[in-house]
């Protein structure tokens, strides 16, 4: 069994199978996440799959858990991260939209597409939406907004970004960075300070002209 838990083992690894499933989901949708095609992708035997997962459904459950932990978990963490101002707190959230390690937009699109075919996955997506918007609402309340306005601002912030993802919108990075101060001002009612923007740009490797 020790050999089976390593990538070099002849059975592969649980993470290797999960990564192959993730790649297949992004490339071709959930219908492509099947054991035999994944085995061929990994150059492994079909039977080796069963060392790590009971069946295809368990693999799909692991994919959803990975999506939930990464996209929802990190968005919540970013909304709770230390910030001196609401504008800075919103920039922390915006890190998710620019850093795939925090929030995987392609994964998000693939899961939402999957939800169109599955009531169970649709319920997972709805639950994630509520958790994320609630985290953003708490962020606004933390910086002094009343419950009602905080809820509307949270929904506006979140639903615009989901719209970007659902429409598969693509923006030049310079254009997107140029728009961010206005987004922050609209969402929070605060104009971000230059030092806050400078820190945000720096952590994303962007240098304004």
C-alpha cells in the first residue's frame, strides 16, 4: 500500500487520479470524468483506480470537496483577512479574482456547468453562493454597514464576479487593474488609498504605467 500512495507507484496515487479528473472536467465536462478514460490519461490500469476510490461517485464527491475547499474556503478566508479599511478588505477579496491559487475560475465555471445537469450539484452551488455572500456581508458589517446595505453590497460584489465567470469574460490585465479602484469605490463607498492599491498591485506583480 505504501507504493500505491506515491506518484511513481504502479497504481498511481489518489491525488493523481483526482488531478486527472479535475483536468478532464475542465476540458470536456463531467461526462468525461470516467474511470477508463482517466486510466488511459494516466497510463494506468483501470483496476488501480479502486485502490483509492470506491467508485466514480466517490471520485466526483472528491472533486466537489476540492472545489468547495478551494473556492469557497479561500473566499471566506480572504473576506476575514486583516485590513485597516473596508477598501483594503475588498482588495483582499479581489486577490481571489486574480490568483488561481486562491480561486480557480475555470473550476468554478466547470462546476456551474455541471450543476445544469445535476440537482445535487446545483444544491452544492447554491449552498456555496450563500456561504460566500454571507462572508462578504459579515465583512461589510465588520466595517460599520447596517445589515440591509451590507447584504446588498455583498450580493453586488459577488454576483458581478460570478457574471464575469459565467460569461467567460476576458480582460487585458492592465485594463482590469485600471478599473479596480472604481470597482472598490462602487462596492464599498470608499476610495482606496494609493498605498493600499500599491500593495495590491505589488502582490500581483503589476506595475502601473
